[in-house]
């Protein structure tokens, strides 16, 4: 499970650092290849991130990652059919807490990035496609690990909206958890649960 954690962290980060001037025209697989190399290099060069400095990681997410991820879609997909029942304020709270949950859950795992490299499989897509899957593998010690990205084409370029580690899509995993929480306690109950989990993760990190 620890192995999956650092992979998810790398995955979130690799979805990230881009040059705005290139983003609108860059092919989805080229975008992921370039930013993966940049982010892995940045992680390896930053002792604070390797040590799990949450503030540094949150800053990286806010300034570099979020502009290249459709986090609204990621959150609404994770909440599923209940999303439409949520008020705009509840939707904002869910998105904020979900982002914090993901970052804080995987922050310590960033320090596990050592000598891993990414290799990419040929992408099968048509020029008119608006949604694609970029498939890659993480290679290091042990067997290669599957790492895939679901991406959509937007007016401002390609955005990532779901991630797959070891055959498990992130959004689908959380959708099951969130549905159980909402079924038992409602949308406000899910928000309260996320807030509590984030407080717990903060306490562990401090």
C-alpha cells in the first residue's frame, strides 16, 4: 500500500508543471512526458519535498498542478450522482477538502521518489478525440508499475481528470467511499468526515 501511495503522489505531481504558452497546442502524451521529467527532477532536487514538507507540497499543487488538472470534474465524478444535490457552497467545500485530502494523504510519499523513471506506451488516438488515456509505467526496483492518466481536451489545453495506479482508478475508488458516507450521513456528513480526516493527517504530519 505504501508503494501505491508514493506512486499516486508522483502521479498527482506529474500531472502538473507546464508552460502556459505550450499547453494549448501540446499533445496530451507529450505534455505528460515533459512535465513528468520536470517534476521528478524537481522532487529529487528539493530536500523539503522529499522530507514531506506539507507547505511546500501544497504550494507546488496550487501553483503548478491545479492549473493542469480539471479538479472540478475529478471531485464531481468522485461524489457521483450526489454532486447535483449539493449546493454551490457544499460543492466548493467538497472540492477544497478533497484536494487537501489527496495532497496530505500522499505528501509523505513524495520522499520515496529515488531512482524511478517513467516509460510511455504508444498512444492510440485520433486528431478529433477530446478524451484520451495516456499510459505509462514506473520503472525502478521490482516489477514495472502501471500508471495511466485520463485526459480531456479543453479550450486551454489538455487536462487530467483521473489517475490509475496498479489498475485502480482514483476517482472510482473514492466514489465508492463517498457514496457510503453520503448514504449514511448526507452530503454535510461527507464534508465533516473529510474535514476530520484532513485534521488527522495534519496532526500526523506535525
